[in-house]
C-alpha cells in the first residue's frame, strides 16, 4: 500500500490548515516538553517514596533521574533545547 502526501499548491505542509511547519514543530516541542516534565515529576515522587506500589518506589536512581528528565522537558518546552540558529 502506497501513501501519498498531499501538499497545497504552494508546496508547504500545513498551509492548507492555516498553520506552518514552524508552528507545528513548536507545538510538538512544547507538548513533548510538558510530557517529559510530568514524567520526571512522577519518577521523582516514586524515587523518593511518595508514590507507592511500583518497583521504582524508594529507588535512588529514579529520585535522581526524575529531576534531570523534568529539567530537560522544561528546557525543551521553553525552547532552550533543540533550537538551531541559522
């Protein structure tokens, strides 16, 4: 089965819906950043023993990895990570 991408006459993906590729990338970056922040917070809470019922509960690794992931997600959502300058 072959998939065809249909682009508007201008040749820009997303232009038919009133957006742009840059806007879509920014929204994706912010959404992924927020997801990483939430995931990092959950891992931190599990590592510190506040969320029980998991093999991750009370494990020091998750108490350290959680804030690292949360900070990376915050940087991504704020546009400080993954940005290229022309």
